[in-house]
C-alpha cells in the first residue's frame, strides 16, 4: 500500500547561491524574493509543495553570514532556528565557485546537525559538466552528505532529482497544510517583498540593504480591482533621492514592475500607490524591525 510522506526541509547556504530561486521553482510560484544581491531573504519563509505522494514544507532562510546590525542578528537567528526540528537539510552551493570561507563556516555548523544533509550544487547551466565534477568531489571529501544533486534552479534542471532525494528522508505523515496553500506568509508581507525586490533590482549597488517596505493599506474597490499603498523606507535622505530618481522616473519603474507581480499574486487589477520615506538607522531599531515584519517575534 502506498503511504503518504510529509516533512520539513531547511534550505540553507551562503548569500546569493540561488536559494530563493530554487524555492520558487520547486513550489511553482513566486514567494521568496529573488535578487543578485546577497542577503536578500531577511526572514524565515515557509513554502509548501504538495504532491500526490508527499507534502514538503521548505524553510527558505537568510543567507548565512556574520551579523553587523540588529537586522543581521535576526537573520542569523532565523537561519539557526531553521536547522532545528526539520527532517532534512538542503545545503545549496554555487557550482561556479570553489568552497570558500562561507561554505567552510556552514559545513562546520552542520557537524552538529543530526538529520540528513543533501547537497544541491546549483548553477550547473553556467559551466561544462567536466568542470562541475571536481567541485562535487571537493564537497564530498569535506562532509558525509546523504546525497549530492547537481541542479540549475534558474533553468529548472534536475529539480525532480532533488525532490526525489529529499523524499528519501521524509517520514510518513499527513498533509499539514491544505493542497492549494503554498506559503504561511500573509499576502501583505509577500506584496512588500515584491516591491522590495524591484527596488533592489533597480537601485543596484547604490542602496545595498537599507531598503524596507511597509504595506500601509490594502483595499478592495467596487469594480474588483485592489488599491495598495506601500512605503519604501531608506535610512538617509540621499538614498531617498536615489529611489525616486530624476523627476520620479525610477520610482514609477519600480511601481510598474512590482504592480505586474502583485496582479499575478492577487489575480486582480492593482492600483499601487508608492511612497518613499526615511527612517534613520532602521536596521538597528527594534520598533522598525517589528513594523516591517523582520524582528522574528511571533
């Protein structure tokens, strides 16, 4: 008789190795923010994949790094917490880079993990197979992985192989969440992340991580469309001008791109009312972290 499997998988790795891209590809919906900037994911995000034979609850965690401010401290706690109470850990690495200090730091921490660890070697689409094999062999010498799976999250290559490996380590169990549920995150927080993603994309290196988004209002309108008022927060007045751009051009572009994703999420036409505000040193203020849903407090 076929049995149903369900369990929790923590997805970890140093910043910018493609964890969020992988999660979104596996779940089939844009939930985790994607950017080429490190440390983009700021809090632990629960993403749910339901199949006929299994339900996998993925914990998408912030990239492992040494914290430099209170926000960084909360990010580190979110990652540490994700390693406890899960059934399997998926360690995502970049196939184009040899193991460095970040990977060695994570491998050291994994020595205390008592569940299977699966190595997902990502970005194999960026180099020939012959160059991937030495990287895989290097990792295999460093840790006794339960499985090693080469993948491309961006091209969705060999994701079925990764899922198959993860399922090997899941216990029998019930569906913890409804079949159509793909995240435990409220829509308000997902919308904020979609706006922040576009702001990060378009400001590039000018405002690395001093951007937060607060959704001040979401309201349904009589004709079925949705009004969303969002505030983009930065830490300095000079950063405010960068986000707005000449004659408001950059802010309009951020709004247009974010609105398209929000409309896909909500399945409705959206009027996005976007503002830029300054909150000095918000990354070190607990009240601001709570306001932006980044404090990690339940």
